């Protein structure tokens, strides 16, 4: 499947309309990005209600401050970044409130992916998918988040570095480590290798 | 084809321009490269000739490209679908909230007033500069958001701290625009509202106060109903604990829960109310009644129905008047009749139909005077 290409001119004009109090543009932004933001948020904090509340506040706030906000060329990147900042603040609050309770710790397990979300393409072999997810689970939080933002949210490294407040090179390195881990898991996956060589 | 490539889509990349860069590419760079992704994911059709030529010229990159393609081809990253109704429900909440807040455009009047005001001060007596800025601060902090409802309409308001207020018809809620981290949470109410106060405010101190003409309700996180109409002030607590602070010292008639109902009087200006308790103004001046009740009776209006439990018909007429702005005249012989039951209140017509059916009363509407007459059903059999 082709990943939908980002169209920055569309984003810029949509954002401009939104800033000029066009509620339809605002509705479009909401509907376009809410599902991805929600999915990302619930991977960040395993508390759906908290994520919903934060998203509501985020959208209400950007509407209230629409005149004061600058130009945004990549709306999704901007929203993911704002949501992430809010969730981090919430996470710190939760940590303070019950520093050692179980619930708090459970909420802090970042980026758990199900076998629906991360699996071997066109492959019934459960063992391979399990190996792949194990490889993902062994990554550190930063590496997991980079993989998530790249492949699930289709943000590029530059956008990810802005969202996560990391150096471009750090994002690239995180991806490099993740790829090495994935490739190891995929060594068993001979079928793909063969089909690839045929096309060359 | 001559000319600029302005019309060229962003996706069809200029291969030659990228050739140099590609040589330094690692697997992760190829994965991040839109053109490469398109080529692989289109089953090697988009720009295939270019890629094949480049690969032949740079066999040393074959392994890297192979790895990147393997990853792209064999791993499926599938985002969970979010049910449409969740997105819609969340959108409705955001939509209703932003439409309660007065648009920024409504503000210039106030702002202009402030700036003119400040200019005058600056141009005028400089010695009073400090006083002027104090005044500015005062005016600034006293800017209120006002949310009001017409007859027959309700609104849900989300306050800056995360608390939710359901405002009943013909009511008004005011609160300061800029809530401060170190400030008390305060709102001013006329009419009726149900409060769901969050115990963990996003902003502001834990104390939350509802000001009404006759009394203040102080809470720390709880759910309760407040009615402050011209003829009646009433607070009903659903959960948590609240403290009432009367504007004047009042005589409180406390009706004990245990039967037989004993009554004792106390004179006070503050009163703690517990869940399931009701406090309301009595007919006598400066006098309130505190008694046990079923809180649902007083909060059901939020969910578009009204619950009655030995409610005098006269009180029903007051509710209709407060909520829909219609005058109700009740035939004297049935004014003291008590109603018990549950009626829908989506709109006034449904409510009146329900009253007539459930309580077996004759309800007629005089369109000219906007008056509703309630009388005994004439036996037709």
C-alpha cells in the first residue's frame, strides 16, 4: 500500500482557514488527525479517558488561541508534539501522586503493540510475528517511539526530532538500532528475500 | 518539455538530484525516503527504471537497499481503527465547548476600552502610574466569561480546571477568564445548574466556590445541583461533601432523617451538607430547611426527564415557568395535589402531553397569552 503523501500546501491553507475562524476547517483538522492522535496517545499513556480529556483540551485550546498561533506547515506534527507535551506533564503529575502504586507503573509502559498492529505481512507463521514483536519489545522507549511515529504516524525524521525534542542524528540512530533488531528477527523470513531477488 | 517544474507533484522526485545523497544512505535513510518507499511498496513499478539503473551503477549499495526493501515488504504496521462514533462524540464535545465561548471578535470593545483608558493615564498624571496599573490589573482579572441559556435550552460547560457544569434553561453562569494556578476556583450562578467538580483541577486550587445571590457553596470535588431562582434557592448534594456559606445569618430548620421526623432549629451562617441532603429556602425570610432527599429528583432535568415524589402541582408550574418561560395557571381545587412519577422533558410539548397522560390532568395551551391551564379532566365516560 502506498503511504498517503503529505501535502504541505494543503496543510498550510487548511491551517490558515482555521486561524481565520473557519469552523469547517477546524472540523476537518479534528477528523483528519483525531484517530492517529488518539492511537499515539494511548500508546504513550495506557489510560484512554485521560488521553481523550487531553485531546479535548488540546483542540479547545488551539481554537481559543488560533489567532495567536504561528503558521503551521505540518499540522499533524504540530498536534502530535502538543499532545506529547501535555501527556508528559500528566505523567509527571501521576508519578508525583502515587509514586509507587501499581496503576501508575502500568500506565508508564510505553508503546505496547498487539499482534494486530505489528506483524509479518502476508504470513500465517505466528512464530515469526512473535519474534518480530519480541524484537520491538526489547527496544528502549525512545527507539519504540521513533518506530511508532515513523511507521504508524508517517512522520519523517525531521518531524520526529521536533516532536520528541531530539537531535536529528539521535532519531536516525534510534531507527538504525530498531532496524538492526528487526532485520535479525527477519533473517528467518526467507520468502520475502526470495521474492525480492526475483524482481531485481 | 521545457520550463520550470512548478507543476511537478512533490512525489515524483528528481532522481538525478538525489543520486549523490543516496550514496551515503543507510537502511534507515532509505526507509525515510518517500521515493524509495513508493518504489518498493508499488511492487517496484514507480520509477523502477531509474532505481534499476542507479543500483547497477552502485552495486555496493545493493545490500543496503535489499535490507530496506525487506523491512518495508515484510513488516506490517497497522494502526488500530478508532470507531467512528468515538471520534464523533469527542468532536461534539469540542464543538459545543467552542461555541459556548464568546468568539474573540466580541472582545475588542473591552480591549479598546482598556487601551484608551491606559493611554489617558499615560498622557495624564504620571504620578498615578502605579494606581493606573493596579486598576488595569483589576479590570483585567475581572474579565468574565458568561454562559447563558434561553428558555427550553441546556448547555454543558467545561471549566478551565476540567470541572463540568450542566446549565439548565433560563440560567447564567459567570467565571473569570484567566484561572490562576494559585487562585480559588469560583463561579457565579443565577438559575439552575448541576456541577461535577473535579477533585484534581488542571488549574487552580482545590477549593471551588459557587456564588449565588443568597449563599455560597464551597466544595473540594463532588457533584451537586444548585438552584438560585428569584423565588427559591436550593442545593442538593449527590456525592462528596460541601459547605454552605450564607450571605446573612439564617435560621435553619433541620429535619432529621429518622422517622418520625423531628425538627430542630439552629442559627448559623455556615452549614455542612452531606450526600443525599437538600437545603432550600423556606417561605419565611432568612430561613432555610435542611432535609434528606433523593438527589435524582433534582438532577434528572440534565437527562431530559423530571422526577416527582409527592411534588405539589404548584411546584411543577414553577418548574415549567422557570424552564420554558410559560405562565402556568393551575385550577385552585387541584393546586395542592401531589405528583409522583417520571416524565420526559425533551421539550415543553412532550412534557405537557406526559403530564396530562401520566397524572390524568387536562392541559390546554392558550397560544395568544402563552399560558398553560391545568385543570381536572372532565370525565367523558
